[in-house]
C-alpha cells in the first residue's frame, strides 16, 4: 500500500492534460471555474474505475492465468508510455500545451459552471488513455487471491480522490502560480511511469 500511495501521489502532482485544463479554466475564468472543472474530471474517473473493475474482475474469473497476462501487458504499456515521454521533444500545441510542455498563454472560451463540469467529465470519459492507464496501473497492486472487483474500486477511488484533491489545490493556486509548465517535467513524468512498469514486469508472481 505504501508503494501504491507513493506512486499515486507522484503521478497526480505531475502536470498533465487534466491539470492544464484546470489551470486554463481557473486562470481564464476564475477559481470557481477551476474548482468545478476539477470536480468534473474527478466525476469522469468514476466511469473508468467501474468499467475497469467490472471488466477486470470478470476477466480474472474466467481465465485463471489472466492475472499474469494483465500484469505483463500493464508493465509493457507503462514502460512504453514513460519512454515515449522521456524521448519526446517538448513543443507547444495550441493555447494549452500537453503535459511536460510550456503553455505561454491560456485562451479558453468562458462557459457556465454546469457546462464546465460536464466538459471536464466528458473529456475524461472520452479519453481512452485514462481507461488504459487504470487497467495497466491498478492490477500490479491487486492481490490475485482477493476480490479483484473490490480492490480495483477501492484503489481507483483512492487514486481519483488524490487526483481531485491535487486539481482542487491547483485551481486555488493557479492565479498566483501562473501558466508556465517547465519542459523538463517530462523527465519526471516519464520516470514515474517507467519505474513501476519495470517493477511490475520483473517482480515474481
């Protein structure tokens, strides 16, 4: 559990697309809009958590050796994702840069709080990378002899609560913190994905 909490906190505090969206809303439309966007993103994660929980539980129940398959597939995905971040060259894309890139300006259309919440939630739900991440990340901390569904939901909700808390803090501080994300953050981000991926791949079952 200590390793899960440590990795979870490291992943959640590193700037990514969700955090940059929160920053954009908070800077462009005020802290309340940033807070609402963070809550919308957190709500969207519920979809992925339960989708992975139901699917993973059924998968492990139907195929006894599925745990090992998921474990190695997850390890490969995390290492690939981290290596891609480490080897990528930073470049700004649009008004809000991607994770590890510089966002010199934030230009985002004002919207109602209801729209902001729904946009944050829908953007998260429609992002297949979020589901793939949960499917790759959570299984390495699941005891194959316990309830896969209960463990997946518990760990997923803990991860979501941590991420939402971080985004709420970012929303409150975005106005004073500015909108610049150091390009070298990609090295930290990549390392956070590669390390647990290697651990997952080489650990004994």
